[in-house]
C-alpha cells in the first residue's frame, strides 16, 4: 500500500471522526450555562460609549476591593 492510499484511508475514517468530535466539543463548550455572561459582555462591545471607558463590571469591582 502506498503512502497516499494509507493517508487517504486515515483521513476518510479516523480524521473525520476526530474533527467531528472536536466540533461537537466546541459547540458544547460555547453553549454551557456559565458562558452566557462572558459572551454577553463581548457582544456589547460595539455599543459602548466611545467617549468614555466602559463601566467596571461587578466581577472587576469585587476583585479590586479584594486586592486593595
């Protein structure tokens, strides 16, 4: 069996399965319940006031209070 046929067989079977599994994993990671606030903050970036910095989020404010 030559190299091309071996690589072609691998790509047609196992690599397809591996990439499909990776894709499903990424979709599950994005749709997890804890990610909503992070994605909402990123989605609001275009609508922030351009003249002033965005207000500090609650999480950032809590970290600042805990650190200093």
